C-alpha cells in the first residue's frame, strides 16, 4: 500500500466535504493510504505571497515539513493548494537564506524543512502511482453510459515551470483517467480554461462569464456531466451555475462532479455514499 501525507484543504473542510468523504471510501480499494495532516494550516491561497512572502514561505514550509516528518510526499486534492505549496517549495529550495530563516522558526516545533517531500495532486497519484491499467482492472461499474467533459482548471496546469506535468495547452491526464474508468471524453475546448473563482468577489460579472462559457460548451456538446480535480472550480461551476448561465441563452443545467466522486462511482459506490446530493446541481 502506497502512503502519502494528505493536506487538508480549507475548502474541503468547509464547502466541499463530499470530496474528502469520497476519497475515504475508495482509497483502500486502490491500495493507497492518505494520512491526514491534521496539524497543517491554510496555504494562503493565491494571496499570502503578495502580502507577506516570508509568512508564505514559513506557513507552507511548515506544511511540507509535517509531511517530511512522516517520511511521506504531500498530496492535495485542491489545484490552488497544489500551486501555492509547490511555489513555496520552489522558493525554499532555491534560497539557503530563506530555508535557514524558516527552519529557525520551525525548530521551536521540532520541525525542519529539508526539501525531501514532493508536493503532488491526487490526480497525479492516480495516473502515475496507482496507474491507469490498475484502475481499469479495479473498475466495478464502468462509466460506459456517460459522456464526460473534463475541466482541469488553471492551477494544475499553469505555470508549467512550477507544475510541469500536463501540457497546459493540451492536457490529457484526466482524459486518460476517464477512459480508464470506461467513460467517453467529450472534446472540450474550455477544459484548460480558468473557472473565475479567484476574481469572483471583486469582478463577479467577468468571473461568471468565464464559468458560463465553459458550462455552455459542455451542455451544447451534450455531456452528461463535467468533472474537475479542483474544489474551487467545482464551487463556481456547480454553486454559481444558475447565476452564470443567466448570461447565456441556455436554459438547461449540467451536474459537476469532483474527480474523487467520478472515481468512486466507477469503483461501485452510490451517489448517496459519495455525497453527491450535497451539490447544487444534481
């Protein structure tokens, strides 16, 4: 069984609890053990680095150090947490002075940032460590009746200098996972676009316009549902869907699933078990 330190994202602890609930159901089915980092703290999203670069490095250096204390890589299911923590890791790895300053503070907790733990997304664990062939073999209820529109979100793709997995212009990892689970991938031009979450509070109209374009394309392509690896993207595309689609001539709706829920369905768990009824659009 492969073990990882699982970073508890703030949004999963509050708005998207069903995401972690789904993972808890099926992780053992795929021979992985996500050890929750209960002592971790908020990564600071896309804001802390601009407000206080030193606190940004300290907070996320500490989060990584907690994983390193367990001898495990850190795994997150939130795109923004992924980008944020990997960005902090890059800064710490490139600056001995910054590492020394951060470790001087972490020493008080008995922690040390060494740079030995990788920071990864759950999607990468599934496609690279578990492997598509294993996932195909363990699928109990193939998603053969579903046409699925993948929506990657930007913080798992860009900047590629920090993330460096998928081609940011033509990502394929989630497409391949959908196919391994038996689903049909809908060609989806907006799959690598921004959902608009991070401008929602300051420029709502522009933010919802981005979401509306993605939702409209999926609906017009007759997708049965959208799947995203990011809870922030899910919050916009599901929770604000009705408001976003008012900007279009579309009078339909489309369910939006978390990556973990899609995997759970294919492994034989019911929508009720996976918490899908918590969604706004079901």
